[in-house]
């Protein structure tokens, strides 16, 4: 599930930085490590742990110091990119942070429950609700949102949040296809009866909200163009990633408020499918709810119906 290109890029970056460090003396390296640790940019608990590691290591050598500095730089980079301490488990963050540090940060997010509760209790943060989860913005101007599971029976029938995040990760790698894209996933948290996924908050309205008149159709929405783009996106998804969304209903397709283009969310039922669609359909013995193009056809019909009523 790794993006090998990105990984190679990161690897060569790391190699270049490593070379720079290789030219430094032991004392210069030690100074540099302390400078980063004392900069206040590293989470205090992590800084404390690494500081201790340095102090207590009797065989501290250049090699070890270089490793520590590289580790610290990875944290700084992920942190800077996401701007917020709790949002370091992003797709790119996964490449910058090693498992050990990720675990450590996770363990330190002690206030996470309270934070989620606070967000939930503010009506202005509510973004939408499906059959499995509710989605809340992480603040009025926040760029991230929480998908919080509430129906654990239904949740168990589909992908867990880790799988959902992995699907989003895969699709994000494709970039925009015909102007269509998915939200960037950041991290997930799963505990018994307390699970959420943090992802990019889209500036978009769902087709469902439009059909139910909870949101208005963005001005720049072009019906023909919208569905053509959506079909091209799905075709590419099938061909390049072998991913089938399998749940393209009106709650899972959104319209971007700026571009009017589709945004596809909710990979809770997605699957990797390596054989052709016809076979897949036959195997399951069911057409609707499985075949992405059939689902788009339904959406098109709904939109036609809606516009007819809307116009009259
Ligand atoms: N990244 C996002 N940005 C903005 N709004 C979102 C985002 N993700 C979800 N929403 C809103 O929240 C609603 C519910 O999200 P989602 O579809 O992921 O939940 P679900 O319970 O898995 O849905 P389903 O009933 O399809 O299983 C969406 O219909 C949409 O209105
Ligand atoms: Mg949904």
C-alpha cells in the first residue's frame, strides 16, 4: 500500500541530509541535537525521552547522534506540514515517522476523548451523518474533520477505519482525475466503541443534502460535466488502482463549492477487485450497490428528477 515514488523521494532526501551530517564533528552533532530539542518545536514528552536517551547512552557516538537528529527532523517536518501536533499521522507523516514515535505520540494524546466530545457538542461543527458515522469539523475554520463511528453493528460489516484510510491513501496518490478527488486522510483512532478517522474537511456539499434541500446547488455546477468527470474518475480508479468504491450513493458524492467538481468520500465498502466488473457482478449475483457505474446512473436520474422539480 506504499507509494514507492514518494518513498524513493523521501529516501533520497534523507540520504542527502545524512551526507551533510556525516561531515560534522561529534560535538557539532551533539550541539545540533540539543538545539533542536530545546527549540520548543518538539513535543515536550518526546523531547524529554530523546534527551534522556542521549544523556544515558554511555556509548554515544556520531552514528547514533546522526540517527537521533534525522529522527528529530522527521518529527519537525511532519509537524510543520500539518501545523498541528495531533495531526501528524498523515499519509506523508507515515513515511516520516517511525512506528515507535507514532506509538509514543498516540499514547500521549490523552485528551483526545475530551477534544472529540467538545467538537461534537458544537452544532456549528456538524458536517453530516451517514448510517455508520457522524462527521464533525475540527473547528469553525479547521481544515480537518472527524468521522466518528456511532453505529458499531453496521461498522463491523464494512471496512474498519484503518482500511478506509488505506483506500483513501491509495486514491490520494492518483491526484486529481478530471478535477475529481477524495479527502486527504490524516490518521485514525480505534478503541473499543470509540473510533474515528481524521481527514481533510472538504469545502463541498453532498448530493444528498442538495436533494433534501439542506444545501443549495453550487452556482458553478454543470450537470453534464459533473457526471462525466465522476465517470472518468471511477474508470481510472478501477483501471489504475483496481479499487471499486461500491457505495456511490448520494451521501457519498459531494460537489466542491469552488470548482463545482465531484468529491468522492466514504470508502467504507470499497474493495480491491482484480477481475472485470461483469464477473464481479455475476459473482455477487447483484447489480445495484456493487457496480459503481450503475450507482452513477442512479445518481444521474436523481439529479434529473431534482432539477425538474427545482426548475418548476
Ligand atoms: N471529508 C469530508 N468533508 C466534509 N464533509 C464530509 C466529509 N466526509 C463526510 N462528510 C459528510 O458527512 C456525511 C457522512 O459521512 P460518511 O459518508 O463518511 O458516513 P457513513 O456513515 O460512512 O455513510 P454511509 O451511510 O454511506 O455508510 C457525508 O454524507 C458528508 O455530508
Ligand atoms: Mg457515507
